[in-house]
C-alpha cells in the first residue's frame, strides 16, 4: 500500500467530544469518523486493525473447535418471546417493525437465534459437542454511548455458543474458550487479567471477564498478589460482616420517598456517601419487593422498590414505565452503593446463607438479578451486605491483602446451562435414548472495544503505539523526499523487499515534508519506521526507528531486513 493512495485524513487537533485517549487518537489518526451518537465509520487504517483483531480471534476460535457461521442481524420477536427476553431486555434493545407491523429487533446478542438453529438439527449426543460462532455487528441502545468504540450502539462482536450433552461437557467447552481467550489477548500483546465476574442478566452459572488493564476502564478489579484470585468488584467475595439475625432486624414500614438520586437517598438515610450500610430485601405478601436499609444504630428505613414484574431479572432492563405504573422507582437501587459512579458488592456468603442472589451495581442503575420466585422463597428475608471490596480487604482464597486496579471488559465467557434450551425446547437424545436439553455456554469479545483498549494501554504524547500483531501496518517505509526520484526508487526497492519477506508494509511516498510524515507515523503508531534519505541512496545506510522505545538504529542495506522482521 502506498500512503499517496491511502485515505487516512489525520488531524492535529482533538475533537472536543473525545474524552478518552483512545477515542482522541483513533480520530486524529484518521481511523474512525462519527456518524451519530455511538455509531462510527471505520476508515481504511481503522478497518485494517479491526480485521487483524478479527483474524486472531478467528484463528483461535477455529483452533479450539469453533465453526464460523453468519446469522441475520434482524431477529423476529417470536424467538425472544420464547425465552422471555422480549419483555425483559428493555430499552437497550433496538426494536423495529416491518411493513406488516411485525416486531423485530436488531440483535444485541444471539442466544435465541442460535438455539433456534440447533434445536431442529441436533438430535443426538453424537453430534455434540458443537461450537458455533460469528463475528458480526451487534446493536445496543446504550443509555450513555460514549468513549468512541468503547461503548457504542452498533459494534462488532465475536460471539460463540457451545452446546454439550452434560455439565461436564459444558465445563470442558468453557475451559477451551477460557484458554482460547487467554491466547487471543496474549497474541494481541495486551496486558490483561481474567476476572471472576457476575453473569448479569444473561443468566446461568459461572463467568469470567477478560479485562484489559487501563485506567480508563469502567471495571474495578480486585486481585491478589500472592495467589491468582481476581474478581470484578461486582463479584469479589468479602469476608462476611457480623449481621444480626433476621428476627432481630426491626422491620417497620416507613413512607416511600419520591426520589431516585444517590444524594437524596443518602440524605433520606442520613448517611454519608462512603458509609457502610446494610440492607434487607424481602418480598411482602402483596408481591412487593421491599428493600430496607439498616444504619449502624439499627434504625430502619424501608423503601418499596418495585412490584414484581414478570421476567424482569434486571430492573434496568425492564420497561421503566411499567415499573412506574407498578408503583416502583426505576433506577432507585443505585443508591445502595452510596458512592457515585462506583460499583457495589453484595456479600456472596451472606447471600448464600439466605439462599438468594441480590445486589446492585452502578449509580442510578438497578437492583440486580433479583427474581424472588427463583432466588428466594416468598416472604423470605434476604440480608445483603453492601460494602464494596476495597484495597487491603483479605483475599477470599489465601487471606493476603487484595489490590485494586481498573480494567476494560474486552470479553466475557459464561456458562448458560439449560436456560435457553429448556425455554426453547432444544433437546437431543442421550446415550440411553432419553431426551435431554442441550447444555450451553456463550462467549463474547468486543472487537472495537478491544481495539480501543489496546490504544488505552499503548500510547504516548505523540500517538498510538500499536502492538505489532494488530498494527494497521507493521512497517512503514518513509521516503524522506519523495520528490527526488532516486530516493523514491530506493524506497520502492526496500518496500518490495519487505513485501516479499511477507511483511505488512506501507510506503510513505507522499510529496510532503519529512516532518509531516514523521509526525503522522508516530500518531498512527506503526511499530517500525524505515527511513530512506540521501544516506541510503549514497551509502546504502538505512535508518530504522522502533516506535515503542524510540530507539534508532542504522543498518546496511544487506542487514536491515532481518532486523525489521
Ligand atoms: P458492559 O458491561 O460494558 O455493558 P456487557 O457485559 O454488556 O458490557 P457482553 O454482553 O458481555 O457486554 O458482550 C460481550 C462483549 O461485547 C463485551 O465484553 C464488550 O467487549 C463488548 N461490548 C458490549 N457492549 C458494548 C458496546 N456498547 N460497545 C462496544 N462493545 C461492547
Ligand atoms: Mg452492557
Ligand atoms: Mg459487563
Ligand atoms: Mg459482559
């Protein structure tokens, strides 16, 4: 490729709306352009990076036994009705109607569609295990699309789905994917950490998030320095608090405040934003889910959260109007975190004791994963400890003090069990000829988000510093003065040699000043820059600069090739 033909409009200035460095640099380096909020066009350089990331993912998915398919983006509502998620998914789902007023969505994920695909075709255990994946656009109408590719509304995701005959098989598929993800992020040259994660509204069993470590990340990670324990703060286990027994909690009703901000709740509860409080959630005989806050002095404030909404695993995803109509306060549960913008942790030990799963994350977000019928009996009292994990808390595995860091969720793996196969009747005949539901897992990687994460982790004042495996070009050959025929001819020779050697190389043959070209090289972040100036033409001396270290080497024509490879 020749830079004179490349559509890569670089900018010296940063667009005002770009808040984080990856967004700024992708914009300035001429890799993306905004179409509308959370929607971007990839320009040639940006698209090359995307395709390289996709290719690494593809190779590792194939090596792990995955087979690539391509499903429609447009999905009929009927499939989602079967799983119960048409109602439950909420505002994040982009919904459209066709000319006959039939409901469709632009797929935010594909569990329903893939389950539909296999339920008619997989009949026998002999066809298992099966792993199918695609790399394709997903649509999510995010509440706050921001940070460029990091949280957009249309984004590219690799999603793989595994089908097994039993739980052991599913766990084996999960392990294969976990290992494949480890290889993928290692090959991309990223510093990452797999962390135990909450499995969110997708339902099912255990989960890990693959987080790329970077300050701009939205995930808080607790990790142990003496063993390999690492978990997101939504998931990290805490040492149980000394919580009074259920009977001792004086639960008296107080009026519901008509408010839904953290500040007003803190005021209502007379607590400061960093105080630890305890909360009690229980279900009344009127089917109301009630959350009571207990302060240190055991004074109780009780808040009616929501009337039970069918199928709502995650209130953020439920229809806000429906919650209001039912007398609830959408977005009310954020306050139990009591620290704006931070995540809240529910003590899993305590939860287990009461056989329930409840919790919250994100300011103004939601009461998470509560399904009273499923998670606890009617009338049960659930005690949740709403501390957040913090630096110095003991590691639940070895007791050593935990450290905290920030990361970007680039991928996530989940075991799903039979949630979708049971709801949608995806069954097979086992060795004994008995009908069984398929046992599933699902595994996503955000391709664009991974690109952004790579930049967050690899940049300096001059621009991006691409890890070689995902750089738009590995090597750039700069003809210092392309107006000089001898320099250009020499540079073309070097360019051809590099191409012959199998390198992904760009020839900067633009008739620009050398300074302009060097600035662009640093901004775009090619890992290796080869400079062809008068010294090359006259003496056969070639200058090679390594973007990451800034080191400059000079080589003779005969030896440079092995050095840049
Ligand atoms: P988040 O917690 O950031 O909202 P998620 O947990 O909802 O992400 P998953 O459903 O696990 O996302 O999807 C798999 C992957 O898709 C994520 O790990 C992430 O890399 C990517 N992804 C999810 N939402 C977005 C988005 N709005 N923009 C870009 N990538 C996304
Ligand atoms: Mg999300
Ligand atoms: Mg997430
Ligand atoms: Mg996720």
